[in-house]
């Protein structure tokens, strides 16, 4: 079912507190977050801290879109040429995340993202838009909201001739992204106990 009335708008800083729980619910069963924190009881506090920090990184180094009116989802983009800066901002937020996650969870977080960051640097060295996070609240999924949240930057990337890059750990997301022109670059697994399958994807400008 689609929802053509939904439109994307820039997230205001005061809406971060609304977006963080939405993204936390959307990613609660994501293989990456289950890997980072297998304990369901401990997962939500860590996710809330993480997405609060990540939304702030997006506002500082890119653009963040949400649904007009009620916050039902969010797309967090890092702007071309600002990936290193966004990493520094995220590093500054690590104490906030570490206070909510266990030490073991933070180690798994660092291990998984270390692998993904290496692939990102290897496969996308040119200027590009990086879709850091795309999530829609669980009751609102399947209505085309994610597509609408991506649209503003995809259109801008096309107009400026820039590619886009993302990672996902859900096979069903691959189909969504392929509909919008993304192509799989790497499909592999994070090695070790509890390791999960992941895909990295690139979209060339149209």
C-alpha cells in the first residue's frame, strides 16, 4: 500500500527527541542491532542513545528528512565530502552511547562498523551522498514512506551528477533500494559469532 499524501521535510533540531524512538523501533530487530546487543531488554536504551547521536551527526554534517506533520520516519544523509567530519562527530558521541550500551556491545559495534567503513572507503572514494540511516516506524512500514524520505536527496544527486552509497543488513531492503537505482557492490557476512549478512550498495546518478 502506498501513501501518496506523505511528503518529506527537513528535520528540525527539536524533533530529534521524536525521531530517535521512531528509528529505535524501526531498527529493533535489524540484524546489525541484534548483533550489537543480543539482549532485547538492554537493546532499546542503547538504540535511543545511538539514534539521538546519529541524528545530531546528520544535522551537523548532512541533511535529515522526516515526514511532514507527525514524525513517522527519518532519512539521515551525510553530505558529499563530509564523511570524515561525520565520523569525528560520531566519535565525540561515543561516551553517550557507551553509557547506554554494555562494553561488549560497544566492542561489537566498533568491529562491525570498522569492516563496513573499510568497504565504504575502498569502494566510494569520490564525492557522494551517504545514506547513513533510513527507517520508518513499525506501524507505518509498507506505505511508501521510505521512498518519499529518500526522494529529495536522490533528485539532488541526479541534478548534480553525484552517486549515493548505503549499507543494509536486511534482504528486503535491498529490493527497495534497487527500485530506486541502487546496485549491490558487496554481499558478505560479518565474521565471528553472531555475524550477520550485509549488503553495500551504490546508486549512480540518472
